[in-house]
């Protein structure tokens, strides 16, 4: 396979070709301009000489005698330079004087004619000069141009190669650095030239991409490690329970107790895997989530009805404050999952005798979902981290869970192009507020 020219070589070739064509056109224009200027100057000189010759004849030969006119023309011709000629005709059109005699065969000439009135008769006269000096000058100019253009192009090509090499040096440095990048050294960055031009902006853009890639890989690494840690504990409990149970024959109650522990841990693993899958799908955007017009009020009433038995077991008052419909475009399963996650989180961190209130209402063209509780609250130090994956409050370690609920809730809100925030005071409770667009965005 033929190896293509490098960018440096192509730049040099294009630069040299454009310069060559430009020089050739400029040289042709100069040659034509000089030729035209020399011919105009020659014509002007011939006009002046012809006018002077006409005045000479009119002054020296005041009669129309042919012999006298020829004699005066001969006297005028004595002062001509080599390459110049003069011819005179009588009023019958006969040539009466020519100098030099072989002027007609003298080669390429430039001539001018005048009519001289002598004694009432018209004598045509012609003065001419050879074009050999003009041709000689133009030939020398053409030879100089033909000799100079290749030399100029050679120097320009060398200069263009040197300039393109300097211009592409930052690209070579970025290429070498890019080859050295790998999954283990994503902290490295491409060198940014101090020129402030397009190459500098390209390097900055790629460094931005590398930074985002480093963050994504870091999140993926932490996510994998946290998921492995969360899955390891229930798997270890299941394995240990099964091994201990199988070491000897046990009673039916003991078998039931062991199976119950295994079932609890299996359910925990299933919930964890479901949450992980939901988060993974949310990372792919809303393409897999068809939207339809749903009623937020109806959703929270259904969710509260399902969660009320669990709230009653903990002696928590759970109420849904949503009287009128609140329609909005959303994915029904995801929006229901969002409400379930927020209600479960409120019940988890609210003690016996507490209250959890869920409300839905329209506000300034948006649908607002609020879940408030009178639980333990969240400290100011922990508040910025509550939507991080696998993060759990240190103040209530017994609350359980894998720390994915609020992260999944935020992912669902982001897919709906909404916002989620929280207001909380320690030992006084928290209020989670979700704002969702009430109309489809373009």
C-alpha cells in the first residue's frame, strides 16, 4: 500500500505550487507590461520625430519640386542612428527617397506616417525604427525570469518545509504524548503550546476530554469496587449459612431459620442488582424511556397506599397531600420508582412516632413533588454527598441499604430533565423537593 504524503509534505507542495503559479503569472504580467510600455515609448518617439521631419521639410523645401524634397530628406537622413529609416513619396505615390535603401528588408520595424503639404501638394513620409533593441531587452528579461523562478521556488520550498516543521512540532509532541497515554496513566495531559492558536485550543480540548475520561474511569472503578463490596457481604453470609447448616443434621426449625437468612440475603442481592441495572440504564440517557402524560398525584397516592403497612409497623404517620391532578410528561415506571425511593428513604430515617408527608402540586409551569419527614435529618457535612452512589449516612448506620436509592432517584430526575434538592436539619427532619417540567422539552 502506497504511503500517503505527510501533512508537512502536502503543505510544502501546496505552498510551492501556489507560489510557482503566482510567480509565473506575475512574470508574464511584468513581461507584457514592459513590452507595452516600450512600444508606447517607441511610438511616442516616432510621433515626435515624424512631426519634426514634417516641420523640417516644410521649412527647407517650401516648393513641391520632387528633387528638392528628396535632397532635403537625404540631408535629414544623415543624422539618423543605425536601425532608423526614412522614406518619402511624391504626390503621385512614387517613392522618391529611402534611407537606408534596404529598409524594407531590415527586419521587424515600428513605423509612423505623416502627410506633409508642400506647395499645395501632399507628400507622404514614413519614419521607422527597428524593434531589435526591444526584442533583445524582452528576451533578456524572459531569460532572467526563467532562471530566477526555479531558484526562488527552491528557496521557498526549503523555507516552507522549515516553517511547516516548526508549525507541526506541537502536533508531533501531542502525538507522542497521546501514544504514551493508557488506562493506567490517564492523569497525563497533552502539552499545550503557548501560541494561543488553533493547535493550543485543540490541545486544551483534548485535555478536557482526557479529564472527563479520567473522571468517568474513576467513577467506574469506584462503582465496581463498591458494587463488589456490597455483593460480597450477602454472598458470604449465604455461603457461611449454607456451610454451617450442612455440617450436621439439624431440626426443621433450624433449617427454616437458615433458609430464611438465605432468602433475606438473596432478596437484598436482587434489590441491589436491580438498582445497579437501573443506574446502568440511566447512564445511557432517555432513549430507552418512552414518555407519556401521567398524573403525579395518582402516583404518590398509590405509592403511599403500598407503603402504609410498613409505616404502620414502625408507628409512622404516612400521608399523601395531593387532591387535584398534576399531569406531566414522564416515564410511568421510572416516576413511580422515584416516588417509592423517596418514600422508602423517608421511612428508613424516621423513628417511631414520626411523620412522613408526600405532596404534589403545580408551580410556575412545573410539577413539584415533595417528601418531608420528621426523622434524624442530615448534617451540613454530609448533605453534599447524599446523591453519591454507595454513600450512606454515618449517623444512622443501622438504617441499612446499599446507598443507591438517592443516587438512582437523582438519575431518574436527570432523565426527566428536572432537578432535585433537599433541606434538612439534624434531629428535625428533611424535605426532598423534585421539580419536573410539566411540558415536553424540545
